[in-house]
C-alpha cells in the first residue's frame, strides 16, 4: 500500500512538504540523465558529453542547497514532530543520496577529461561494454528508486533493494573480467586499475539508489535506514 504525505498537522505543512517532495523528484530526474550521459561519455570517450556532465553538476548542487535550506526553514516554521518530522528528514536524506550519485557519475566524466587517452587509459571494447551494462543497471535502479519515492510505494522500494543484489553480482563479475585481461598482458595493469575505479563508481550509484528506497520505508516508519546498511555521509565528498 502506498504512503501519503497528506494529512499532517496543518494544511500549510502539507503544501510545504509536497513542494519539497516535488523538488526532490525533479532533482532525481536530472540525476538519471547525468548517470546516462556520464556512462555514454566514458564508454564512447566523448569529451563534449563529459563536459556537459560537469556543467549540469552545478544545477544538481543548486537543487541540493535549495532543498536543504527549504527543509530547515520548514522545520523552523512548523516545528513538526513524529511522522511529520520523519518525512522531512527522509526527503532531505533522499536529496543527499541523489547528490552523491551524481558525484559518482561526475567521476566518469572527469576520467574522460583528464587526458587519460594519452596515457593509454581509454577503455577497450570489452571494458566499455561492461561500463554500459553496469551503467544501465545503475540508471534503472535510480529511476526505480525515484519512482518508488515519487509514489511513496514501499513495495516498489523493496524491489529496488532486492535489485541491488543483481548490481553487486554484475560488479563482481566485471572486476573479475578486468583482472583476467590485465593478467594476460601486464602492460594493461594501470588501465585495469582505472577501469576498476570506474566500475566502483557505477556500483556505488546502485548503492545510493538502494538507500533512496530504504528512505521511502523510513517515511512510513517501516525501516530504520541507519540499521540496514545506508552509506555513511562520509562516503562521498560534496563540492
């Protein structure tokens, strides 16, 4: 059964909370585009696309700052308690997860723009395929988590959490293949290390999608995200 943000302390609080919710969903849509564009820029070694990722990063950071400020003002004005306060905190946490997912996508763009090709770090065909596959799963997880958050649907959120197991398995398989190729030709060791970091960023995007799904349950009081493996706030550096 889906949750609802309506029926809180006052009608004005309902409106403010719904506005936060809408802003977070809009930010999430941009993050999905960032993930897809970053994966394309890396797998195709597309510098203009990578540059666009960095340009859009500013808008994501602005969303993050504006929503955080709005959440603080809402708490100060309405002084919510119990489920009302839990809903505000959960939305703020979802926004933080989205911002960190965008940070991981940015790492792919930075790899393309760091003149890695001159050092031989441009992904080969096999690594590019693996990045596209992991990137596809990451984008699907973010989209599904955002849809669960948009509808406040605990069942859909639970499906995202389960999907994280598929992402973990794909990530482990990709690392094994990268290592195998590096062992066949030691000249590719450094390139393999670079590729492993890229795969890790994609896997962490899936982790952030999982965390968003857990916060959907937290809004309804069904899940304590801090007891179920949510990434700590120190796991990503915010600009």
